[in-house]
């Protein structure tokens, strides 16, 4: 995923292997480092591509300090160069014994976000039991002249952690994907990959909208520490949205699990390969408690 923030972009390259004919453990083989030649251009100008040499360098690309996570980043690639809204990005990757792959995207405009009310320890219900939630309201204005795609994350930040939170989507129409039919047949809730809650502007085009971001209450857990809630609102490119939506649809398709529906293939915009090259722009707002 390509962002305007900072001056460094991670380029992850992995092997795709035919499951039926490959010899050995597919998961292990697909995680092997790829010695690749990468051409990365911003508005037609080629940028310098570097390789992550060690875990210390890998720490620049993740909030995790887990050695397994860091070791997977070692051997991947990155580009140093400021990117701005409207920039056009192209990427071409080649490696020995593999065909060349390519893709392109752009960096979208930023959409500002403001905090509305933040309510701690609200009484609510999950449809079966009484629960205690925290609700963070996030307000933004959608552009009426374009078809827009978004992702929102709610983060909990204190002196010991910075983590993405799972949301309870029942009270937010843009995020609640569960139908009455799903409910009637006891199907599982819709799952959002990586706690990145995606939506489009089909029902809110041109409006100022308030997102209701509900999560299980964290305030009592933080009674000994000060903490912040952080809202990250991403304006994402269509391919970013379609890629995440295809993953969400596949992992949430309880009807396919019982043989009543086909699984949707994972979206890709990479010519000659799999995966996604996509852009985003992010606005963040927080409240300290």
C-alpha cells in the first residue's frame, strides 16, 4: 500500500506457487526471500529502491517488536522519496525463473476528520447480552463530485501499547454488513481484515457524516494509565477497497462454508501476478484521557 506520509514506501515481494504441483511446504516456500529487480516510478521518474538489511531497519516499517514479524520484513524492499496527493505510481518487478509483473496506482486526496462525542462505559447489547462499550464519534465530509472509498481504524494508545481495536458494527450502518437472513440462520458476523473497516460513499455522497465507532470498553482496563483513542481515516484508491473487500467477503462467507454460495476470488490489479498495488491518504485525530 502506498501512502503520502513520510518519505519511505515498503514494497513486499513474494512467490506465488501452484499448490497442486509444488513439492514441499507451500507456506514455507512462499515466504522465501525473492531476489528481485524492481522499477518504481513516481510521475514517470524512476526512484531508488533499497533492501531491508536487518531487523533494526525492519523496525521502521512496523509498530510490532515481535522478532518473527521483523524477520519476515528483512529482505523486502523499500523506496525513499516523498509522495504527494495526485502522484501517479508505477511498479514493475522481475526475478529469475519468474515472469515480470507490473501495476500502477495513485495517491488520493486527504479527507479531514474531527472528533465528535466520546462516551466511555456506555451500556449496550450485542443482541444477546448486556455489554459495556466505549463510543468514539468521527466526523468527516464526503466530496460530492467523486466516487470515494474509505477505511477507518480505531486505535488504543498508551505508554505500553499502540494497537488497532475491533469494532462492534451493529450501530453503524456504513459498517454493519449483517443481514436479517444471516441473523435468522445464525451465520457469523462480517469480518474486517486487519481491523481496517472499509466503506464507500454510495449512501452518503456529498454529506457530512458521523461515524459511530463502538468497541468493548477499555477505560476500566486503563484505570492505572492515561490513554488515548486515535481515529485514522484513510481515503483509499478503488483497488485498495476492492482488494480488502474481496478478503472480507471470502473470510465472512458462512453461506459458502455450508455449500450454499461460491467463494469470491481475491481481487488483484497486478498484471502477470497476484496481490495489489494501491494508494491511500490518511487523516488522524485523537483524544487523551
